[in-house]
C-alpha cells in the first residue's frame, strides 16, 4: 500500500515534467534547424569568398590566354573539395563558357548571375538533386572592368544530415535531462514528504518540529502551517467528540462499556483529599455521612459505574475502626461497588497541608473573593510530604504499569508529577475543580513553578471553562520554559505532552432517589410545617458550604433590599439558608461565619413580626437526600457565588424539579452560568439587581417557569456527570492510542 502511494506521489511530479519537456523539445527543434541552416549559409558564404579570391588571379590570367584546357583543369582541381559541388564561368554576355561536369543543368547564367544581389537571388537553391548554395563573384580586370562572373555551387546535403543528427542529440539530451530531473525531483519530493510527515508526527506528539529531521528549510516551510493544521485537527476532533456525544446516551452502563471498549476494562484510581464516605463515632455506634462537597457529588457516581479504588484522606472519627489491615473499606456501605483506600494524617500534617497551604494559600489565591492568601514555608513542606504520601499509595494500589488515574483538585497539585516519576506510562487525568487565576494573581505564590511542574505531569488537565484553560496556558507561558500550542491547547515540556481541555462538570442523572422521593407537594408541605409557614408561603433557598466565596452575605443583603423595595413580601416570603460548616479551624472562616450569623440576626430583627422571620440559617450538615427535599419545596433557589468553578447546587436544583416549576437565580461568576442560560443571571455584587431578580422569580408565572426549567433540565440530562467522565476517559483512551502509535512509529523509524 505504501509502495503504491509512493508511486502515485512520484507520478504527480514526473508526468507534468515529461509533458513540459516534450512541449519544450517540439519548440526547440525547429529553432535549432533554423539556426543550423543560418550558420551553414554563413559558413558557405565565407568559404565561397575565400575560394573566389584564391582563384581570381590564376583564372583571370588563363582567361586572357584563352587556354580552355588549363581553365577546365583548374576548375576540376578546385572541386576536389567534397562540399564544393561545381564551378562555372559566365562571360559578360551571360553565356556559360566554362563549367565542371558536375555543374547543375538547371542553373544558367541568366538565373544565377544577377549582379550578386542576394536580396534578389538568395544563395540557397532547391534543385532536383537536393539543396545547393550558389555564390557569384565578379571577375575584374586590372583596369577595374568586369568581364565575367565565377559561379560556385556548394552541396548543402551535409546540413540536412547535421540537422538530423542535431535533432537526435536534442531528443537524447532532453530525455536524459528529463530522467535526471525526474530522479532529483522525486528524491527531493520524497525527502520533503518524509520531512513533512515527521514534522506533523512530531507536532501531534508535541515534540519540536526540527527533532525528526534536521533541515531548517523544511522546518521554516512547515512552521506557518502548524497553527492552521492544529486548528483543523482540533476542529475535526471537536466534531468527532460532538458526534460521539450525540450517539451515546450517557449513563453508568455506557460508561462501563466505554471502559471495556476504549480502555480494555482498566480499573480507575481516583485520588482526592475529600473522601466520599465519612465514618463518625456517635456514642457507641458509627454513622456514615456523605460530605457536602461538589467533588464528591460529581465523582462518586462515576466510581460506582466504573469500580476501582478511591484514595482519600480518612478524616472521620470512626474511619480507622472501619478499614482492614490495608486501610481499605468497601463502599457504599449498603451496596459496595468500589474500594475506598484511606490515607492518615496527623493533626500537624492536616494543619499544614490542608488548612494551611491548600485553604489559606491556594483557595483564596484562585478565587476572586478579596481574601489575602497566606503562604508559609512550613505549610509548603507539609504539602509536599502529603502529596508524596498520596503518590506512594497510588503506586501501591496500581495493578499495572499504565493505570488510569483521576487526580482531583487543588490539594494535590504536585501529585501528577510525582506519579509520573513512579509510573511513567500512567494515564493521569487531573481535574481542577476551582477557578484558575490570571498569571499576575498566581504569581503571588512563592512556589508557583513547582506547582505548575507538578500539574504538567498530567496527561490531561481539565478545567470547568475554556477561560480557566486560557488562564492556565498563559500562566505556564509566563513562568515555565515550555512549548505551548494555543490552537490545540497543549503544553510540551521535557518531551511530555499535556492536553489542557475544558470539561464542564455536572451531576448524576437521573438522581439516585428519583423513584423513591416524595412528591413536590408533600416536600413543600413538610418544609412549611417545619418552619411554621402558611400553605401559600413562598420559599427561597440557598445551599452552600459556609464559605466566603459563596456570596451568602450578598444573598442576605438582596433579601433585605427586596423587603425594602417590596414591603408587601413581608410575611409572604421566607429565605432558608443551608450552610454546612467547613474549615472552621481557620480564622477567616470563623470570622465569616460570625458575619453571616450577625447579618441574618440583624435582618430578622429589622423585619420580623409575630411568628414570621425572613431568614432561617441552618448552619449544620444535611444529607443529600434531605437537601433534595428542600430543593423540591423551594420556589426560588439562589446561587450567588462571588467566584466559582461550576457550582453544582444550581444543577442539583434543576434536576430535582420534575414538576418543571421553580426559578433559579444564578451568579454570572459561576461556571454554571455559561450553561444554564434560562436562569436569571445576576451580578451578586449588585444588590439591587439581585433583589429585583428575586422579586421577578417570586412573581414569575407558571408557564414561564416551565419553559425555563424544561430547557435547563434537558441540558442537565444530556450533559450529566457520566458524560463529563466519559469525555475525559475518551480523550485519555485517544492519548493512550496515540502514544502507542507513536511508539510503533519510533520503532519502525
């Protein structure tokens, strides 16, 4: 097949060359014939003049003597020259007095002797025996009187033979020239083709364009096309991925099939700081809790579908009592589907690694929430040590030298590079669940280069939005020596390629309790009864961790402004805020919780009357199924994050509303705002705008609510968490196949 392709490529160059040379030969041959004839005539003119000058004196003397025998003998001696065909002498009256036997009968003095004017009598004559050159020279006496003319006839047949030989030589030369040029052209074309192909392969592998071949000219010719080619390949890949998505209904079953088909049934290893199940001691029993974490909400259904091992920090008071001697426990407890491997930290390690560097340093660094990040060398040392502990656990849990590993979030930024050293063939997918700042903001971190180098150990590095990907590429470009291809969103460093791609995270669809959950009416009645609300009372809801990035203060101020602008809503609307405690050991979080409680108390004191109060703050942990009841009961859900990677609360609210009622108010600073366009999008810093959106949501007619909710539910259904995981795993499978192909190509090379 390659031979046939090579032959076709050669013919593309040779055929046009052969045609061009043939046409050139047809044009050149007549021109050469004319030039040959012109040169021959000029040569004959010179020869004739020379012979005439030589014969003039002896012939003139013999003519005076009238010795015919000697004149004829002289003429016969002269025509011994092979090209001089005949000689003749005409007197002044135009009579041919002397001639050699070879003198053509068709020539006469009247036709040949015309005052030696070549414009009247051209030197070339076509006779029956062939072409001849006729030259006429006057015989002049001593007194200058002309008394006759000497006629010289040269045979021109040699010119025709010379022309035939010339044509033959020209054809041979052109043929040889064609062969030589064809060979050179094919050879150069073959080298160029190989150079281009090597360059394209290197480009796809992320290597230097000059690496496979050393000709700078080839590289300079290929360089302008690299961007266009990458853009084209990226467009094709995007179309293929969309086509794949269109043909796949993403579910646990389709995810399992993808693993078996594309990754030959590879078990997945998930690594995160947060564990999906926490065992907590309560008196003499151990309870199991699901943490309030978007990461757990997204990744846990994927692990149920794929099986494998989840490595996480065991933070529960009862965690040690529930693991085996290898620190493993099967989860979920009610129906085990995968393994949870726990990593243990001392209090000092947790303070430095988790509370210190991760949450006092990286968390505020990556969120535009106007909280100063704090970086300490002691925290950094703990962060490095704990990341290495996770890497050691991954190496022990891997059952092959090329496992598929999903690294989750900012707590483990160094982990990909550490895993890469231990397992060079591993496929490492790192997903960054929080925003990525601009290069100037990230430059605050004293260990920025080490963090970036660790992250570039990933095969695939995922963010929620293309904007975060762009920020990361610009950050790497600012602080590391790498080659970045913005068209393909790839980074090459030390021969290793990292693909940076956006994978908008989502939630499980359908919700796990879809078939067992109570109706919307019963949920609403239950919540109203719990808070002492009337049957027609409007309920607003916020569900967050107690975190300064979630915009809880701005949300409360919007409720306050609503009651100021629309006092008729007092007594008819109540806002319930569920705020799970988080990072309570940190001063910033303690201060923030105090602010939240203080503002809620202030608003309640200002507007409450009778048994009604505008805000209920539930600062305690709620299980996901219980939160779902609140979603179904609420008329409005407010997500007013000041900066958020995605925010899955928005999608959870949409998924819970199978009645297609309820309104979502969504901050423009969340990743979800780029997908859920039918939500009421607000700037949470603009208190009046948010208050107006809240009033609009509370008074929105049912038909408009259904139209908006129907569209958002379709998006959450189609772009669920299985699709999120499936896209990453499909890309991982393609990268693995490409690496294997590159290895085979390298071996053949």
